[in-house]
């Protein structure tokens, strides 16, 4: 039997790639650890916003977009894409509003910026997409459950760390918890602790009651910081997101899409995109952001107007990593010249 992974490895994979090691593609695991742990260690440093991401990042971004002339339509669920048969390009999208009515929006270009589960539902309901193997292949991908919890306690505890990784409270479920008194200005002077906890691969938690989930959070807090013992829950919020994040399972790479699609003016964006340039190989929110910038640039190029985004390459590999890679390449070339590679006995 293979040796079990180190104890620190499983929790990191559960919160970094959302699944235990045995359920992950080895290539994705190696790629992620190489990018963050070897080649670009400084890129793994995290800066937290001093408030919710919705308020500090997305709200100003949307205001900037509106100021530039964009119209942001909330409550519009895309249900269809019309493809012009003469050009093979998307000409409009159909959306269903929250009140049940539908609206058809003309489109010069379309960017699908959604997760695996949402894209699968769209493909299954849109014949123009379902006829293409590129889109049908997405149905072979999987999503994983995520849960977000926020707890208000009557007792304020100064924790050793503002952000923490949880492990061992539920089998194959990873978690993180954050002390919002330290991270968010609005809670800095709160009389009690405000804790946010996120759970990944949270299958075992999804059917639990909100109260039981909160009890799990509090028990985990006490395990990490004994000073939380005796704290009473004054309020809480529990949000469930079924199949909300990508499952980078073995064999999933072949079905992950590129940004280009069979339709010249339709593009993809998201952390699950493959073949991204700029050296952006880590699987992260940053990767999703870069794919969005590149998709916008591809729209500009296709339409012949607008200003493409200035996307910079990641820094070069650190010297010790670059030397190791060069030596490995030289060794591989020597084996090829000696007729040993390619070989079915060597990986």
C-alpha cells in the first residue's frame, strides 16, 4: 500500500484544491505545489481586505464599470445562446428575469464566466452548445460542496493568528476560520468575537442543521484557541453552496476548457480554464481574475476596438528551481540522445 501523505499535506489540499489527496489529479497537485511552494513562494503571501470582498472590491469595481458606460443586469439567468448559422458566431443571449419574464440581449461577443455546475446546466439546456464536443465534455467535470459560516460570540478573544486552517473535525472536509475583529474594520471594536469559517468538500456537513454546523465551528475554535471555551453564540449565518467549486479530479484535465471556444466570439473565464499563458499556473482566484482580463482582451481583438488589458507575466523561477529544471532537461535530452527515451518504462 502507498504510504499515507504527511499530516500537513491533506489539510492544505482540502483548502487549496477542495478535496483530499486521493481524489485529486496528481498533475494538478504537483503543479500547484510547484507554483506556490517552489517557484513563486512570495506569491503565496495573502493580503486580506479590510472589509467584505463584496463591499471593498466588487462594489467599487461595478461603479467603475458603470461610469465607463457598462450596464450591469442582476437577476438575469442566461437560458439560451443564439448562433448565427451563416457566420458561426453568437448573435444574442436569452435571459430569464427573477419575475419569470424573458429578455433577448443582442451580443457582439459572449464571455462565460461561471463555474462548472452553472456551465453544465447551461450546456444541457442550450442545443447550440450541446452539439459541440467542446461544451459536452464539460459534463464530465465535477463540482464540490462549500459552506460558509459566520458566528457572533459574546466573548472577545485575541487569537494568535487572524487566519487559520482547520483539520480533523470531519473526515475529508477541510476548513479555514478567520478572526474578523482583526481583518474587518467594522468589527474591530465589537464587544465579542466575530468569526467567519469556510468549509470545503463539505458533503458531510450539508445535511446538518444550521445549529449543529455552528456547534462544530465553536468546538473547532475551542480546539484551536482554548480561550474560546464558554463563549456563547449570539447570532450566526450559514450559507450552503452545492457543487460550487471545481473538483480537479484524476483525468479532468482533458475536459477542462480553453478560453477559445468553437465559436469565434465566445470565450471562457474561470479558475478551471487550462492553457493560460503568462505563467499563471496556480489554481486560484487570481487565476480566475487573469482569465477574465484575457477574455476581455480577446473580445477587443475580435471586435477590433477597445483597449486590451495589460497582463504581465509572473516572475521567473527562483534560481534554485531554475537550476533544477535546467539539469532535469539536460538529463532528459541525454537519455533521448542515447535512445533510452521515449520509453514505456520511464515517466
